[in-house]
C-alpha cells in the first residue's frame, strides 16, 4: 500500500449554511490529526434562467467569481485551523450529481463530511444524501450536527 493509499482525504462541500463552519472545523482538525488532506468542493447549482444568453452568461460568471472568493476564504480558514492547504474544486450542476462525479473521479477520497441543522429541515445536502447519494456512494459519511460547540468538535477530532 502506498503512502497516498493510506492517507485519508476528507471531502467537504462548501456552502453558505450556518452548519458549514462546524463541518470546516471538524474536517480540518481531523485531517490534521490523522495526517490527511481536504478536498473542498463548491457546487454552483444550475441556473434556472432560460431567456437571454448574454444575461445567463453574466450570471454564471458572477456566480463563479463569488464561488472562487468564498472558496479562498474557506481555504484560509482551513489553514488557520489546521495548517493544511486544501485542494479545491468548483463545479456547476446538481449537488448529488457533482458529488457522485467527484467521488468516482478521485479514488483518494475516504470520507464525506456533511453538516446538518438539528432544528427543522436538516438542509439540502442531507436531503440529497438520504434520497440519492446513499444509493450511489460507497464510503462512510460523517454528519456534523449544527449544535456542536467548537470545544466538542475539538474533543471529537
């Protein structure tokens, strides 16, 4: 077994949900502890705009720019938390399709880390996971509840 085969890679999905900060912290701390790495995936949902092509192109360009800015902030946060430099990927599409594609392409991914809101709707990724991804992915999934404190995360990691 090569060193890369034994190195854990954590896949985290960058989004703007409140629970994402918990996912980012836990994955960063855990990857640092086990000598692993992080793949930070930002998914731009398909645009539901079918009129003027030039307007759609401008909207997609703005979405991509915002995604790059957000991903760069998350990479800096990962570096601050763990000292690790995360790989990044920005893709367009349905989240369940993009996640399935990434996992199929990158055989080094060992664990998908998702966040879940504990009050009310657990969030769109958890819904996709339960309905679609559970049947497609053949790997462990770690769900980080939004009510975990930083101290609890650090203890777990």
